[in-house]
C-alpha cells in the first residue's frame, strides 16, 4: 500500500484532482480517515477511510482503468522558476 502525503495533490482514477488536507480519526471506531478537498467546482471537503483512499482500483469493476490506485499522488512542479530573472527582478 502506498503512503499518504498531507498537502499532496492526488488524481482519482476517474480523472479529477484532490488536495489531501489532513488525517483524522472517526470517534466511534478510531479508524483513520482522510480529509481531502476537490480542486474543482467549489472545492468541497470530503472524507474517506484511509485504507479505502489508498486502495487499488477494482479492475474487475473498472477493467479499462490504467491507474493502479484509487488515488495516486501527482508530482507537480512549480512553473515560477521559468519566470525568474526574465523580468529583471
């Protein structure tokens, strides 16, 4: 199973992107849950059990999905360095 990165941007296997805000515990069972924000349409907060968040895609149910995990961490580099020293600042 993959590790979770707080502040990481994850791609859901259906294509949308989400920002992991934090990990919390469900008060009744102490199960860890992931608090994450969708990065589209208002940025709503969502909660999902950590094990489910980090689980593999059910390829029997979704045979055409190429992504291995339900949510996969994205490596997004800053583009700010492309603009440094070009404006003389």
